[in-house]
C-alpha cells in the first residue's frame, strides 16, 4: 500500500500524523510512505529523519493525495484539500463529522472511506485514539484558563491557587471523562477549589476516590450546573458523546449569571461545544467575550504543544494504521471491531449511527456499505 502524509494546513496546527519510527515499520512491511516536505518541522522532525527510515519526501500535497491509497492526517481536510481526495481513498484522521456537515457531504460524494480517530472504540467504551489528545487538552485547559483569568488578559485577576490568607480560584468542570479528569488533576495540583459534574454516578465515585475528596463531585442536572458555573472563576467544558454533537449544558441564561471576567474553556468545541455561546477559535485569535465572560474555544488545542502531542498521538494511532496497510481496509475492519467503529463514511454511506443521527441523515451498516 502507498501511505501518504501531507503537511497539516489548519491554522496554528504543528502536529504531523506519523513519527519516523512509524515510517520504518511500514517500510519494513513492504509499504511505500510518501511525506510532504516540511510536514514534521512543526514537531521538531526534519525531512532527513523520515528519509533515513525509508520515506520519500514529496514537494507538494497534491501529489501525496494523487498517489496514496491511504492518507494519514491529524486534522480534518480543509476545503482547499477537497479537490485532491479521490473515490475509494482511505482517509485516516480526526474528522468530527457531527459538527461538520459540509465535510461529511464531500466525503460521501467522493465515496471516501473515512476512519475517524475519535470514534475508534474498544468494547469497554474507551476511545484509545482520542485519549492522548484529551489528556493534553484537559491539562492545557487549566493552563490556558488560568492565563486568561489574569487582569492583563481581561480576566478577574484571579490566581487559581490563591495564597495563604486568600481563597483560591473556583474551577467547575463539566464532564468527568479523560478531559475532565486531566483538567481536575491540573486544577487540584494548582491548588484551586474544584467541582466536577458528570452524569455517571460510578464515574463520580471513582473521581472522589482517586482525588480523596479534593474534588467536589456533583450529579449533572440543570440546577447543579447553574449553581456551579455561577460560582466559578473558570469553567471547563469537557463533555463527550462519541461521534455525536455535544449537548449545550451551559446556556446563554446561565452565562448571564457568571461573574464578569470569568473564563470558559470549551474543550469539546470540535464536537460543536457544550456552551451555547461557543464558536471555534484559533491559537492566533483564541478568545472572545460574551456577557463579560471570556470564551476560549480553540479547536485544536494540542496543536501548539506539537512535539509532545505528535508522539503521544502516533503512539496510539499507528498500530491501527499498520493493520489497515497490512490487511487492507475491508479485512482490517472485519477483524478489528474497534477499528470498524472508527469508520464514519464508506463508499457514499454514513456508517456510524451517532454521526448519521447528528447530521439528520440515514445510517448504513458498515457491512452493507462495503457490498455496494
């Protein structure tokens, strides 16, 4: 198989979809790896490192798309890349289609086989390819939120950890999954007063046990969310329904009760955001203000800690990429159930039920899609 890795073109995105070790493994398996010139520079990986492991460095992304059986990326294709994709091609990347109807329509029209990192799912419900970037984003949420609480950035002038004789900042975390857990870890470490809200009582018990009572836990309902965000200096949106659009848990009405200069970091903005007033931003222009509340809604938070993120991500994504290359996509998804759950579109059909429902489109079982 020919595997192509184009350079990421999303604004402020510095990750790359493969590490040199991955190139070596694919080359040793007899596959051809094409990588766009400079694709790894943002992660501190020079072209020569890829070449030493057997990759061919290509000048332009058009050639990568034209020659590759499988294209590996980090972020979803952007409109300028749409013309390069071709029928039957495998696209292996983060897609977040529930919040991207135009991208979904293009992939369906071109009959792309789209394998989304975020919906590769194990039998226990875990999302192994989402976990590493969720860990990074959850930890970053506290750093970024703390920064925008500074008065010079427009915030309330709050130090999350406080100092002796002064109460610490209050952090409310909506969601107790990987993002929420890692945000809580960083917030507790900073000395903040932390409240975490989740819909799963067993998860709340686990978090209470792990943090030994240093994180206050609340069941997710309108009353508890409203009270927590009203008291908070920093709110972290960390909600996830695999494949589906995130629900709005923090409404415009709740926003109006928040303190002026408080901060929201909506980590789930890739899936539409869990705050009614959220909209995607970039690292170059990360925040905006609604009703006196600072909104940080960067859609690719881990992209700026790119070296850490690239190696953390590829540790998780590469084994599946290797299986696709060695077995072919149909045999791979037939034999590896978590990978089958990652296929969102195939040959003109939506093959992930939650994505189809979020887009208001018909769902087609993967087995049937591969027969057409």
